C-alpha cells in the first residue's frame, strides 16, 4: 500500500477554539487509522520565548524570522512523516505560513516570500486543506477571553478585525472551510471533524457535496475590490476515462505560478460524488496531457473565490459567456442553508443539469 501524507492547517481568529480542536482531531483521526502529527504554533513559541514584534528591531524583522522558522518546521515534519512506518499520516499545522500575511503589509509579505525564493501560490496550495475557526468575538462574544494564551492581547474589536484578515489571507485556497459560531462549541467542533473527514477521506472516503447556480454576469470590479475575494486562473483538461468516471487534470494559479492536480469523480447523486484528488508535479501534468480526451477541449476559466457569512463560494467566469457565470458552493450536508452575497443575481439552480457541467462544456466548445 502506498503511503498517504496529508497536510492541513487549523487557523482562525483569537479565541476560536483551536487548542480544543487539536485534541478532537487527535482522537478522531487516530481512530480512523491516521498517525497524527502536530506542528506547534510558531508565533506562540517565539513570543513566549521572548522573540516578538515588539522586542525585535521591527515587525518586519520578526515576521522574517517567524516565516523562516514555520517553513523549516513544516519541512522537518513532512520529511519525518516520509520515514514513518504508518501508511496514513495527517500533519496538522497550528496556523500556516499564509497566516503571517494578516500581520504585515502586502509589500512586506511579498518581499519575505522573495527572500525565501517562494511564491504565494506554491505556499498557499502546499496544504491539502485549510480550516478557519471563527473567533468567539464573532457570534459568541460571551466566551471571548485572552486569559488562556499569554501571546494573545487583542480586544474584541481587534479580534474580529484579525479574524477577517486571516480569512481573507487564505481565500483562494482550493479547499478552504470556515467554521463559524452558529451552534454551540461542541457542534462547532463536530462540524470541523466532519469537514476534515470529507476532504481527507477518513472513514467514509473522500466525497464532495456541491450545489451549482447559474447567475447573471457580475460586476467583476466590485468583486476585485473585496479583501475576501481572490482570483485564480484555471485550465482543466479531460482525460480518457472508464465509463461512469470523470478524469481530469488541472493547472491552477496566478501570475505565472501554478499548482497541478489530477482528479477523478464518480457521481453518487446529482449533488454528491466520490472525489479523489492527487497533487502532480509540472512534468507529471504535462505527461498526462498526452492522454487527453480528443472529443473534449481544455476548459479555461477565471475563478473568483470568496467568503461570505462563513461560506466559501467559487464563481467561474468563462471566456465564451458574456452574460452569465456559474456559482458553486461545497457543503457538508446537501440540505445546508445557503446565504448568497448580494452581488449575485441567481437565474436558477443547475446542480445536476448536464448542460452546465464542465465536461459537457468541453465537448460543446470542441464542436
């Protein structure tokens, strides 16, 4: 059996429940057969050790050190995981490198990435999934406290602002989930475990529950001004596949930096399907293009990823449509309520409509 190593991030605003969540993750995924490794929160380690933005020469000096240490720690854990005897390993990062973006200017963040010979796409998408736990200051303010973490100093207002900035920093990741305070804390953590299980394939296998809507072509300039919206470019190519299965490769990224994936999908219902995603190198991706289905044309689209009211939407803009677009949302349960941003004018739901599947559009555009 081949070894599976998944790396995820648990992030969020101050007093969001991360410490307790990590304990739940250990218990839940150990029972599912995973060896669970935890990369400790770097900021807490440094600040409690005396290295902080206010003790260094500047916040920028501190952030350089924190990002370098975070990167090295994750490399150590990943390399160690490859040597372990277990077949299924889950690496859980208590915050990831993109969190740092919320604590400095965009110019500083890009400068540090440059110093480290990294780019935003490869760093952000190096994690298989990101789970943002919303601060108690939003929706559960009676439970907000700074007493259980000596590195935490934020007021309620500062906590809300920081939560927003962290969520915006991760927007654009292909698998971002926002876990809010709509329920009590135990239910919040149960939802986290359920979301993680669905993405990494624990117990019931990897699955995707998705609903899809045809919308009027939006005002893109309004979307692009929002901090909680991020634009990525996608090219997906369909491969020859067995009957009943969809197989595709995807190039995803921006500004000349890309990550590559192969995905197989098998429908269970109009809304739910088994989905297995595998990260590819650029060379593997290029090799697989030779297996492209000749009856289908590669689909190019611009995807706007945006968070709204603890939901993660993906808006796909196609070059061959000037009057409409497709809005998608992945759900934990197919009966979950969807709260749409005001920017979108829904024409109708097209979940399960074969004429709005990308594989069908690829066939039509080929013709």
